[in-house]
């Protein structure tokens, strides 16, 4: 065998190791390749591990910042104003603090709190702690329930709070009180307050349309009061001109209105009407039911020739009011001429009282003993 042939066989044997043709050779090749990949992966991981966080932090700082879950993080500059928490205010009601967002109040500008924090005029000033003391006289429980109106549009009446107390607080804060805004377990109390509100509006209309013209007519006659009897629309009044009914000292006026008659059928409506007239400045208000003569039934002759007329009376409500403070009382002092026992002379009032001396002879006649005065030493 020549040297060239020996070198060729050696090369062929070496090529068979790198390019195996048998199963044993392929297994050795796979083991070597796997070992090389493992070493390369370890080497690349060690070389790249320190540099990876640096590159990611630099990339994050240059593009999008990563959000933080820390509670002390600062809010973004472009965040909405109501999400920052800096605009929140503290309200003090009944020694209880409420931290609220004023944007809830400004969304309802017709309420008292909405006007306080929406207009440029400062209705109230904060105290030394920067807190606003509002709603004086309202309990914290009621105010907490009313705050629900600004958040959800409805108010749930607490079980420990009466409907009347909630109603008064809503009126004070100018929050609407109706069936759409109030949810209450006590339906009787809720409907009672709603009826009072409806009766108030109804009587204000009656007062302007029906009662006020009669009051003006009485004032033009020179009267200082007015007495109005409410009759039904179908009531017929037929008085005898020769024998009119005895009406007393009061001059009565009548108004034909069946709705007003039905209004005064309830005592609660009379209380509402009386309150409305008090608010309008009227005095000596009386509301009730009295008998009113409608027509003549018969005429009866009394002994002596005097006639007595019998009228038919119906029970109808009446309103009596005055617009003067005092009745039948003079505003000046009337001095009457009579003998007074009081001392009118100032000199006599300041002088010593006069001692009346009874003569000795008079005392002897009366049977009294006369004692000589002691002699002075």
C-alpha cells in the first residue's frame, strides 16, 4: 500500500466521525452536539445576565414608565382633577366629619350645598382646620342619608329617623323631597308629608284666586278683618229682605267653591292653611265649621205681634283672619277722671308722714286714760 493510499484511508476514517453513517456514530454525534449547546447556553446566560436589566430599565425610562403599586406614588400630572384627592373637602355636621368631593355638589346647583361650592361667592368660611361647618341643627344620621342624593339621586330614610325630620332637613338643604327621590319603609309618614306639600300648593292657589279678592273688598270698606264662609257650588242662598237672619256682629262674606269645601273637610288641611296664612302675615286666624242660613223656611208670630223667622241652616267651613295686630284697642292711653288715692305731689310724697295729735279732752270723753309724759331729768 502506498503512502497516498494510506493517507486517503485515514481521511476517510476521519470523515466518517463527523458525518456518521452508522447508528453508533450518530449517538456519539448527538451527545457531542447536546454538550456543545449546553455549554453555549451556560456561557451566553452568564455573559448576558448582568446586562439585561440595564437594557430594560433604560428602555423603560426612555419609552413608557412602569406603573408602581406603592401607596406613596405620585399621581400622574395629566390625571383628572377629581381623582387626585386634593379637591376633597371636610364637612362637619353634628360633630361628625364627612370627607366628600365638591364636584358632587356642583352637579346639583339648585341645592344649598351646590350653591355654596359652585358659585364664586363664599357662603361659608372654613375653620382653622380647613373644615366647613354646615347644616346646623341636622343630625349626622340624616345628613349621611341626604348625601346619598348627591351620589345616586335617591334618599333612603333611616329606620331611626322620622319622615318629618327628613323632610325638614331636605327643605333646609333645598333637596327635592318627593316620591322619586325618597325611599321609606314608613309609607304612612311618607304619604302624609307628600299630602302636606300638595295641600300647601293647593291652598296657596285658593288663597290667591278666591279668598284674597274678598279680603281686598273688606279692606276697601274700612274693615280690619274678614270672615269668609265656603259654600258649595249648588248652594242656594235666599234671604228675606224684610226678615233677614240674625248674623251677629260679624259681617260674613261667602265664596262658592266645592273644591275649597272639600279641602277643608280634613283637619290636616286646615292646619296647613293656617300655617300658610301665618307665613303671609295674617293675624287672629280661625278655621272651623259653622251653621250658615240659606233660605227662609217659615215665619212664626210670637205673643205680642212680633214675627219670628226660621231659616234653614247648613254646616259649612269658614275662614276668619285679620291684618291688624290689635282689635278694638286704642294705641294711646285714655285717662279717666276719677278720684285717685295715690299721691300726685312729689313734695308730699318725699316728706315725712304727718302724725295726727288727738286732743286730751277728746280722749277723756272716749274713756281713755291720760298718762302724763315723763319728766326730763
